């Protein structure tokens, strides 16, 4: 069940909480440029766009989850990666309680954080969780998502693309070995997984850019259907 925003949540109050959330997230930040403070700001900005279509959603819950969803950030190839969102939710619950966050909203924030993760595969049960999940996944698409994809691949030691078959016309896709393969392996699935109408529309627009890039990349790479 979604939660209605309390009448006490004025713009001033939300701005004050935003400062606290950003400071808390900054204290837990590591050296991952794909999951830094800028990522959190982009996720919150996307969430605000989705909130325009869902006035029934609790903005404070969504804001808290957007800023705190990566309090525990494990590398993509870490064997315990699927546990990161649960750990982030637990840490956020503890820290928010200490900060005097409304106790009746802690469960909602924790659920939104747990459910945002692709690898955790936890169904989003509330409108707040659906908005946060969509907003986070939108940051994996489009021009910024493309930059993040190659950044992460570089940290993992992946090659840009297969030397002879970048579009995987005659081989199995392998996005651990070849970064370009991540577009069809995972990113292309995201538009269909979006939970909100607004999220689906934005995801389709951003996915079109990735598909265009992949074709252009293959042409410049010296391979592809017309090579």
C-alpha cells in the first residue's frame, strides 16, 4: 500500500531532509564514479519527474530511498552483489532512526531501497518503491548510462567489444568479457521492466540512443552486417 505525504512535509522540510540525506550518502561514498553523489542527484531528479504523475506517493520516502539506496555498494562482480540493497536498507533504517526520521516511514524507505536492485530481484510492492526502482534504472540508459557502462566495464577489466564480432552475430553474448554486449544482455530489458508509465516512456527514448550507438560503434569498429 502506498503512503500519502504528510501535510507537515513542506518544501522547506523536504529541503532540510535532502541536505541530511546527501551528507549521509557522502559519508558512505567510495571511489566508484558510476555510483557517486552525481548518480544520486540524477536518480532523485528522475524520481521527481515520475512523482509528477503520482501525487499519491510519499515524496519524503522516495527522496530518502533515492539518496540512500547505495549506502552499501558492492562491485558488479562481487559474489555478494545481490545482498547490497538489503544491507543498504538495514544501514539506512539504522541511520535514519538515529537522525529522527519519522518512524512510521522507515519500513517504506527500507522496502524501496531493497527493491531498487536488479540483482536482488525483490518485487516493488509500493508506488514509492516502483518510482525509486524506475529512477535508478533510468540512469543506466541514455548517454549517461552509456558512459557508466564503459566506466564499470573498465574497472572490471572487460574489453570494449569482441574483436571480430561486436554485434554477436555468430557467437553467444558475454557482457563480462565485452562491454558492448551489456546493451543487449541487460540494458535492452530495462524498458519492459519499468514499473511506471513515465518510466517506460523515458526508458524507450534512452534505449533508442543505445541501440543507435551500438550500430554506429560496430560500423566504426570494422565489423557488423555491412562490413
